[in-house]
């Protein structure tokens, strides 16, 4: 057990980071102990001590205000577990020598405040700017302004912090290893059979003109004629079943659960249709996990979100689905004021909404799963976030910069983290979508083999 001593300011937030997050990231357990005589934080175990500054939480008056977000960042040199030294931006910390005046060894980064700032959705909660879908534009985020969004900066901090603990004499302390690949699918458009005749015709034109995929066009035409979902380009099961069997990766499929009152951004579909029943049966057969893809307006309407969560839970219980307590919000329209809390209250266990809509990278600064925190009610939630680092449409829309995709995969593998990839079933129906998915898997497996 490692005890962390510090003052009692914003105690729920500090205990969340120390006792829930650090205890899950490290092989050791951490406990926060209030000691008003301590300046900053004192990490202690078996007579060993490491001092860490308290910067982010030091001024309660600026907490949850724009004034608490740095306008610029200084740089700091960090020694990592692999022995390499790297210069990185310092979110919160102090410029100090190797030792305090009393001889106690120190670590310059405010590890507690830095972790909380990035994983809690802090900027999404307090900043008011929105894009056309009511989300905080990525350009407003500190990680984008300071250009560190393509690295899991918290993993770098944690690696350097581990070195500091080991150097002081904290024996046996080390970071946990995760190392899983999650191939996740948002089922925005379940089947060609769910489209009106007009939309079917437009989709056929798109197959040929936009995607230049004659094979997809012919399969879709056959689906329309025969009413068979097995040949539908939107049918994700054969491709994902092949990937899971060959590579033993994790597959999570997110379904919507609305059959009326959707917006123009939602496609309504009933779970009583033949194609949804087919998907559910195949997901069970292949041991895919499933989750809810809440509709567009749930990002603004807590009652609607609660209703869809309840309806989905009843539906999956009826169909006896395996591992069905996942959520990812449609258009990533998550409301940090109520979404996570509502999901947790309804018994959901895992979320995978945190990630960029317009770029590849690490929005939470982390490639580890982590428990979430309710900024409004100041409490830890029984809900674990699996942040995604890449989305198929983003990759394709950016011009398929392979080097950027490989970079985020390599960054994840460097820290034995989880790589979560977001794909759409309607993109996997095209050669380009399949190729992108296979590229992700191939790069992950190649790096995995190299590091093993």
C-alpha cells in the first residue's frame, strides 16, 4: 500500500485519482490520507518518500472555471521506464531541482491534477463553444492547442512517475499491462432493407460514384431483390467474425434502439425486424459484446437518454445477450453534465464515447481504461471508459494518412495499452472500409508480435 498525504481541499476529486485511478494503473494500491501539514503531496511507503506538487487543485476558487486551464505550457524532460529521455509539455507542475531543500526527492509534475484534468472531461464540462452538432470543437482543447493530442501524454507521465518511485526505493511498483485490441462498430444504418426505395436508389448511386465499388453495388442490388441480409454490404458479421477468429480480438457492436421520433441524424429501426434478429443471433454466436448507441437528441435530453437505456436493457435481457452493458453516443454527443451519471444509474458498465471526431489521437491523454467521475455531483461512478484513438471516417476523410494511424497504434503498444478502433458497419461494406480495418488490425498485431 502506498499512502498519499495531502490537504483536504477537493478531497473527492483527489481520492478519485489516487484510490480509483492510480490503484488501477499500478500494481500497487494507493490510499489518500488527509494531512494539513503537508505541502503538496507526499507519496510514502515503508519509510520511503516522494514529494509531488499540488498545482491544479491548489486554488479552489478557480476550480471548474476557465481560469484553471493553462494558457501556455512549459516543457519538462522525463526519463521513462524504457530508459529513454523525452521532452514533453507539462500540464501542471513546477520547475524544481532533483531534491527539495529538506532532501526529500521530488517529481515535478502534478500527477494527480494532470490525470484528473484530462480524464474527467473537464474542458468539455466548462467550455461553452460548440460545433454544428453541439460538441466542443477539438480546436478548443489544450491538447490540440499545444499539439500533444497524438500521444497518450498521461501514459508518459505515469511511466516517468514510476521511474521516480522506483528510484526512491518503492520496490515492486510498476504499471499494469493491458494490451487488448477492441474493434468496435456503430450500427448507424443496419440494412439496405431498412431504407426507403428512394434512399436505396441513392445508395446504389453512392456505391458507384462516391466509393467506386462495383462489388458493393452488386451485393446491395442482390439484397434488394432477394430481401436477404446475408449479402447486404451493411452486414458486418462475416468480416468481423473472420477477424475475431483469426486474431482473437475483442468486438463490440453498438445498436440504436429507437423505432420512432428520431432526428434526421438517426435511422430508426425496430428490434423486431429480421435483420436485427439476425445480427443479435450472430453476435451471440461469435461472442461479440454489444451496447447501446443512444440517439442524437440524448446528448441534450436526460429523460430521453434514460428511456433509451431502460428500453435497451429490457431488450437485451429478452434476447439473453452476452456482455451487453456498453454505450457509445451517436455523433459522440455526450453531455458531461448528466450522460455518464445516467448510464451508471441504469446499470451500464462501459462507455467508449471519448475520442476525437475529426482527428486521430488520444483525447483523454490515456490508452488505459479508467473509471469515470461525475463533475456535477463530485463522485466516482461505477462506469469504465474505453477511449478510442481512431475512427474509420476520420481516417478516410483525412486522406488516409497511414503514418498517423501507425503512430497512434505504436504509441498505444509502447505503454501496453488498449487500442480501441471505431468503425461503422456502413463503411465496412466497401473495400476501402475493409482495407482500413485490416490495416488497423495488421499494424496492431505486428507491433504486438514485435514487443512480445
